[in-house]
């Protein structure tokens, strides 16, 4: 049977509408067997907040049917409608699909979704969905004050009043004014949630501004825009760190965000009865301020606390010791012997920086990593954004990407990463000849899945690999550091390296340990690991509600912060207005929910 591309636009639309109507009817009748059968036996349904206030990915007919039966009776979707024109696409080398967006409603929310339909091999069969994605778009009672819902006049009195005695305590404290914290702050402001962002640096953007001079984003500007305010069209493809820093500061002002800089988050304690945090902040003048927000968001990035190895002889070394997180642009390296311990992205950037400034650099590579060229290979991973830049709204592009669950993403990246390795064969062969240790990920899925799983173990080449191939940066592969002496690094194979500067590019502790430092053992242990793909097929403890009530972790790259911060904001707004059951696991429907606010009750009956 011919593929979807043999059909006319009207036939494609009829196919999409027919499938969606059948699904709506099955769900309305509670016929979850029939509904689940509308997806392929190995199909996926991913939902963000719509039906059980969680991020959920279910796979396969039996699992999908069980999930539908457990959750959809609480708030069944209705008014499912195809949005825009369906289009034909290829899901890597797996299948040709008919893709379309759709809208729907639940009792309390407007939703939006995306479907990929696979055409049957036999004419008598009906099409089935390979991926089904549903998400909350707006709370009916509390739409965002943006676009057609924008405010008529500028509310001057609303800015800067938090903590002054006029407005009282905020509803939300966000710790960290990086991209994730600012994006969430902007979204919460459009939902009229009193939010305070605290930042320990002296100015918004300093977390980027004070990093090494040559740092720049390694992915395309087309995927890094901010919500409500995209980058200017004439900005470069790869943004340098100072431009990012200045943009963060500008964005905070443009979005009218309440931010306290030079403010350190000291600790916090949660009252499970009152469902309120007690937070202790140290202000710029050294004084302490106690605040009582309902929700806390940790938006301090994915890196966590620096991991400095406890190697014998650290105190004996007479040269300069650094961790890769520390500033190094002002260090005189010309003509000096430098040992960089590690072989990830930071190690490569530092080695390249020092080598270009006249240093004699040796990199200690303890284990293999994935290397690919920045252009074109590195950008093939993000081709979705390049192809759609200026073609469709970025929120649509985000949804197309989010509609591919993480396990399926790994499957799609296997052939892509193999193709990338073939394209980069000259570079990779040159690295192998000098002994550099390479891999393509644990399941041959390449660098992007390493980013999602570990946030480590890869390098997009912006010049350091060429220096290694040319011998300008020396590499000692397959060894570790045994100890340091006054002027040498002793390696695990017994050999030694003279050193005047040693840089430990040894990564960072898990984010769970950063939570432990600020919030204590009980909160950290309740959360468990942060980042990486969990058994539930979602990123662990990122953006979604966590096991610690009224606590959230944000981080990752610009695209994730832009897209997923919307759902963090919607959840917080809903919780503040008594719409979320206290039982986060959704084992019952409305049992245990806080009493709906008067504002919500009026909205429901109006």
C-alpha cells in the first residue's frame, strides 16, 4: 500500500480527523481497550500534567490501556479538534508518519497535543498512532496575561514590592537567576504568581559573564530563544558568553522580574501541615531575612557542586591548582607546563585555551568519550530547529520534539549517531592514531543521549580535537592520577609529568548533593537522583513535581527551560488555587485536595 505522501491534503485531513474522532468517542464511552488499540502495539503516549498532574510516558497497548483506565475518568478530554494542516514526515528510518497538532479540553484546562499516525500495511486496517502527546496549555480559570489576554495597562505598583511589607512574602522563591530561573519567573508573572528570584552573584548574568573568555554556546541560536521574547534576527548562530550574560540581564528587566542579587540562600524547612517553607536568606548587607513561601524552585543548573578529587600530595604541589569551574583567563600560562585531568567538554575548552596562549598542555584521559564535529555533525542532532526556524512558531517545534519520548529518542539516535561517525571519520581516525579513547555511547546512540543520561562524556569539536591530532595538545589515555609531588603529576602507570599548573576538569557532584547542602538530608533522600532518564521514562526530578512537596528542580539547556518551565508554572498556579490533590501519585481523584479558592469557584460558575 502506498504511503501518506500519495494522498491529497483533503484526504490527509480526513484521515487525521477520523482517527481523532474515534479516539474521542472511545474515551467518552470509557472504552479504554478500543482507545489503546488506536495506537501501535509498541506505541507511546506521553502526557504533561493533563490527566494526573505528572509527567507520564506509557508504552505498549497493555500499559497505555491501564493508564487510561486509572487516570482519564478523573478528567476525560473532550472537544478534540485537529489544529492546522496535517503533514507527512519521516520518523528517522522507522516509518513514514502523518503528523498533526490538535486541541482539547478537560474540566479545568485547555490542552494541546501532537500525533504521529502510521498508515496500515493492509487496506482493511485503520491507521494507528506511533506517538501520542498531550499537554496542558492553559488553566481555564487563570489564562496567561499574554497575547490576546495581555493586560491593558502597565501595573507599575506590582514590581519590586515583594518583601517590602507592602506585598508580604512571595508565593514562590526561585533560587538562581540563570536562564531556567528567569524563564520560570517570567511564566509565573504572566500567571499573577508572586515570585522572588534570589541570585548570589552581584548582577544577573554574572554566572555566564565571569566564565572563561572563549566560552560560547555550541548549539544553534534557533533553538535557544526565550519565552515571550526571542533573540534579534541579526544575532550570530553561536552566541558568546558575554552576549548571553547581557541578554539575561536585559530579559529580567523586560519581564519585570523581582530579583534580589548578592543574596545567598542559606537553608529552608518545610511544614507539611501548613504546606509552607521557612527560608533563611543572607542579603547583600550581610543581614538575614526569613521568608515563608509556599513553593521553592532550585534553578541552579545541572552542574552541581564541583568534584575535586582527594589525591595524595595536593598540599605538596607548589604550582597552581584549579578546578575547571574556577576562572583562569588571568593566569599566565605562556611557556608553562600544564596538566589537565579529564577529557570532557570543559577539559577540551581549557586545554585549547591554554595551548593557544602558549602553554605546553597534556590531557589525562581516564576513560573514553564521544567526539563529533560542531559543524555539520553537532547540528544534525538539532536539525528540527534549523529546519523550522522562521517556518513555524518555536512552541510548535518544541512540541514536535517533546512528542518523542526519551526511550524512542535513543532508538532514533542510533542510526543518526552512526551516520555522524561516518561523516567525522577523518577526525576520529586522527584521534585514534594518537591514542585518544573514543566511544559512541553505551547503546550506540551518540552524544545527545549521553547529555540526557549523564550530562557528561562528550565533546563537540571547536578546535581542541584538531590540536590533539596535530600533537599540539598531548594526551595520556587510559591512566589516572596517583598523586602529586612538588612539581610533578604521578600517573597510575608509574610515569610522571612535570607540571606548573594542574587543572582538575573532573566534573561535578550529582545535583542531589547540592540539594542536600541547602535543604538537608531528608529532602535530598526523598528526592533521590536528579537528571538522567528514570524508570518512568522521564528525566528524574526535573521541571515536574518531585517527591518533596512544593519543591522543584530546573536546569538543562535553553530549549528545555523554555518548554518545560511552562508546565512547572501551571502546576504551581494550580496548586496555589487548590486544584491539585495532595496525593502527588494520583492514586485517588480529588481526595485530599485543598479547598478550591473563592476565585476559582467564581470562575467555574461564571
